[in-house]
C-alpha cells in the first residue's frame, strides 16, 4: 500500500460576515464544515459537487491560501496548520496548485523563461547555472518547444498556457499538485490533451493529484477515488468504479443522472432535484441535503448522518445517509 501523503481531518473553513454599525461579525459562511479524507502517494483523488459546495475552498484551505478555521492537515506526516508562515512557504514547493484560468495566474509581463526561473529561484530548488537546462527540459516535458521559451503568456493558446502553468508547478519538484478546475476553461479536445499530459506526468514522476472539478466526465477519466461534496460536507467517497457504477447517496445519483449517455440502449432516468442549493450561511439542520432529497424523513431533519459503509457495499465506499440500505433495496420510495 503506498504511503499516506495527505491526511485531512475535520477541516473547517468558516468565513465571517461583518455587519452592523461597528462592523462586527454577525454570522459565518460555513463553506467547509468538517471534511476528512486521505490521499495516498501516486493517487488521484477528485472532489466534485455543484458550485458553492466547498470543493475549491477545501483545496485553498489545505494549502493555507486561506487560513482554515479548524481541523488538521497532515502532509507527509507534518502538521501544516502548526507551521509558521515562513515554514509554510518553505514547504509549499512540495504542494503546488494549477488554477482554472492560467492567464490570470501567470504574470503577463514575464516570459515563460522568467516565470519558470522565478519559481525555481524562490524555492531554491535548482542552482542558477543549471536553470536554463531545467527550463528547456520542463518545456519539453509539457509538450512546448524551446523556441517558445521567450514568449509572453498572451502569445499562447489556452491549452498552451495551461501547459506553462503545469511546467511552473513541476519546476519545484512537487509531490502533490492540486488541480483546481484546471481544465474547465479549455475546449474538449484540448481538455483531453491536458488530462493525458497530467496522467503521463503522474506515471513518470509519481505525482499525487487532488483534482477539483464540477465536470463528472473529466473526473471519471482521471480519478482513482472520488469525493462528492454538498454544502460544505462530504456525502460520499468511493473508488471511481464503485461510485460511477453503484452510487449510493441520493445527491450523487442525481449528479450522475445528468451525465449524457453515449449508449442509446442504456436506460437511465434523469433525476431532477427540487429547489436550489440552500445558503451555507444558515445550512439546513440534520442532513444538509434534506430540503432537496426525495427520500427525506423527520430523522433527516434532526440527525446528522455520518459517513459509513453498509455490509453489502465495497470496502472504502462510504456514504453519509441514514437510509442507504432502504433506498437501495426499494423499501423506501421517493416522496417528491
Ligand atoms: Fe436523503 Fe435523509 Fe439520506 Fe439525507 S439522510 S440523503 S435527507 S434520505
């Protein structure tokens, strides 16, 4: 079994809402509210969910780009939340991030050479005399040519810019890369190229990915395991095959029912949820999904379901629902 590289325990990110005459904290947005999971070395774990479910906030909190409100984040056995800002900066080279919009995350006034050189300089990973060779090697690794080295970000296409973003992340030899909607802004054919590149690099460099995306088609392609989030909480975790062939949570089922099916003979009913996602400022009591769940009961309104796996479910497939077995066996029928 590969070693546990990242262990997130009860992670919370509550953003204060200021108001009133004195600008006091009057409430909190509970963007992430008690999230726990682990990622092993060389694994790709994806987080999926609708916009506002807390998936990107989870990624930012792990890297301490926003300071988490509570919980524990252990990376390679080290407790990141106990680090000073300086220690965190020193360790950040092991954990890189690739954002959705490479244009916004690359300095428009710097050439690719300068961008990659700066990353290595800050993290002191490659001696100055070897940097040029390393930059050329990185360009080749991500499928860009040496002749593009002195170009500015605006001179590249969207897919090429994302390759520059990947080269910058790789320049400091990271162990973990958080890909935050990294291919969402790209055309489908370019998406496939970038995903294939990420997979190739993972095989060659034994990289570990936390892949954050709202696109289940992409997640199905790249993941080993999948985490489904709803309103700041994890509702289901499973290996990819188990999640896509046998989803347990009513929310996961509704998400998967929206993926277009290429098999004309396959029978799958689209599950349309009623209502909108509630506000994370005042999330529903009990199961946060109860306001939209077709199976909700009184118990769902009062009792918070914990992540667990039923006897018949595959080991490692965990779902936060009081009635997994009843729904699965047909004992419970949707009421709305
Ligand atoms: Fe639906 Fe209740 Fe299960 Fe939540 S706990 S998913 S409301 S049945």
